[in-house]
C-alpha cells in the first residue's frame, strides 16, 4: 500500500463491486416495497365511484396476494432449505393467505370511505367548473 493510500480514509476509497450490488439490491427492494405500498395505498379516491373501484381492486389484490403466497412460499422455502424450508414456507404461506385478504378488505373499506368523504368536494368542484358565476353569487 502506498503512503498516499494510507492517508485516504477507508470510506472514501472506491467501493468494491459486491458493495454496489448490495446497494442496487437494496434500492430494488425499496422500489418493490414502494410499488406494493402504491398498490394498496395509492392516491385517494376523488368520489364514491372511484372509492368503490379502488376498494374492490384493493380487496381483490389482497385475496390474490394471499393465494399466491400460499402457493409460492412453500416452493421458495423448499428450494432454499429443502423439506424444512417447505414447512416454514407453508407456515408463512398460510399466515399470508389469512392476513392479506383481511388487509385487502379492510383497506378496501377505507378506500370506499375516503371516496364517500371526498364526494361533496368533488361535486362542488365539478359544479364550479361548469358555472363559476353561479356559485360566486352566493
């Protein structure tokens, strides 16, 4: 090691490729997590109809996620750890198969409630766009 390298702090030296791969993996996991969050939480519905639509999509997404997890978790576990991994994956899959539909239905209900709550404002804004002078006279 040269004397110049010894003076440079270790954290300012170029990173190895394995560290950048770990960082890339971490960024991808965050993006995947954000995508899952957006799927369930997305933007608030503007009115009751969009609330019902988003609520149904969220509920169906929870059910589908539960079924997929019930099938995929044991397979992934078996590939990673054999029979012991299959058992662990089956346990995780059963828990997810119960919890994800419940979460989907609850969040779906929240979406419908948000749509109901946002409907009066959406109606007012729609009326304002059609005839602003009518509302201005009040």
